C-alpha cells in the first residue's frame, strides 16, 4: 500500500529534544519581522487562489538571485514538492535515475514512487563525499532520465566544484542524452561569514534543473516556499501543469511573506552567515578535542556536517549506547542510516541560535561519546 518508504527522518517534524543537533537549519525568522513589509497597513489582503506558476514578483526576485529570467522559475510548496513534480513529470516506470547517496531520502523516494529504477552513485566519508566521475560514467545509459545531485550535499554540506559540474553536464550529453541534471541547491547561500556563495548551477545548460527553497539559508521553513528553475519552456509548462494538478497554487499569504523575506535577504542571510561561521569554528574546535573518538568532513556551506565514530572504539553495541546516552541528555543527532550512510556516521547540525546553546549541546554529545566508549572497555 505504501508508495513512500518509512524513514525515521520524519521525527524531525515531531517533538524536538532540548538540543536538536539533528536539524540542518539555522535560527528561524520570526513572523513579526515580515508582516509590515508583506502587508503594511492593508488588512484587507485578499485570500484568493495564487497563480499556478507563482506570483510574478516572487518569481522575479528568485530569478534575480539565480541569473535567470522570471519565466524560468516555478514556485512550489517547498523544495520537496519541486523534487516530486520533477520526478513525476520526467520519469515513468522503467526509466532509470541515478542518485548520489547518502542523500536526503525524499529526493530518492520521489523518483522511486513514480516507478523509476534508482541507481546509487556512492559518496564516501573516506573520500570526503566527492563525486567519482568514472563511477558516475559507468551508471549512465540511454535509459537514464534523471541524475539527482545536491550541492552542497545533504547530509555532508560538501559542495560539488563548478568544474566537476561542467564535466558532468558534458558527460550526460555524451552518455545519457535524454537525461536531466537535477541539482538541489538548498544550502548554496548558507556560506560562512564573508565567504562568497558559489553561483547557481541554473545556467549550466538547458537540461539542468535547479531546486531550492527558503527553508535553510533564509530561516523560513514554515512558509513552505520552494522553486524549480529550468530554461526549457516545455518542461517549465509541464511543471506548472503538474503543480496545478496537485495543489493548484501556493498560498498567496506564504508568497507575500516570501517576497518580504527576499526583500530583506541581505539582513537575513548576513546574520545567519555570521552565526554559521562562529558555530562552525566552535564545532571544529570541539572535533579537535575529541579526535580520539570522532572524525569529520568539514562542510563547504550550510549548518550541517557529517561525523564518524572511530571504528576502533565503537562496535554496533557502542553505537547503540551512544544514541541511548544522547537521549538521556535530551540531545539528538541524525543517524547516518537515515540518509543511506554508514551506521558509524551521523549528521550534526550546528545552527543553534547562540554559541552558548551549541556549546552546551556539544558537551552533551561529549558525555555520550565517553559513556558509550567507556562502557565497552
């Protein structure tokens, strides 16, 4: 009966522990920050249907930030909705889709739910979650309809270099000419401090689709606003029709608030980049102090990273003790198996609102590490 497989990642939208290091977002924007800009003194905001493609003003703001035209943008109910519409539109039963894994499970599930055969492109902690182009080439065929990547990746926060993306576009043209490159860029603008965000991949070619949302970099997950960008007019229209056939339109209230977010994006993103830089440095220092128990892959962007328990200290029983200890301290990280990764790996989110909160949360993880390892000695 179930079209979508169960995954414990759904717990992230349930009751949260005191310290939720399983999340990958920074502090959320407060509604009061947006109301005046979104509605002003006009209390007579009309609750009509929105447009199927998304409000023209919002699409223009999105286009401005991605170097494309407003007509290239389709606004969706969050990034996950965009991924589903793309899978539903492009894939039929028997088609093949290549998915880089570990992966945010909804990206893979959307493809599987429409009957596509998914083939995993493995990304390894040991190689820093970098894409092996030779391994990718072997997975491609004329039956490949979608190559699904994320940059920066979820759960690792590792970005795909621009040169690698260009090589992938050329590889698809040669080995899988019917394939579309889908790139989830949800964390792209969550750079650290004064670091520049990398350019969007939306302009890499006519068969490239960029997906993103307001959930991560803009601290506005509750608005449920995402988008897909494609320069192919026929695909864009197909996505608009699919959106209309599933949800008709986004909420005009959400779209108005999203427009207010974009118009304050300099402040909103700037504050979060400063916080992320501070929190990343604290996290890096914490990893250095616990190098005998843990190792990590430093992320390129986003409030997330992958850490791995040392194999010599943590067998399966010790891993279970580690998570049990975290629960006793009302602290949570995201286990690697949620994303198809090694059980020794976990995703740690360092986007807590203050350094003090993050420091306390990391100390809870420290105690859990020691408790779990000590019990096995």
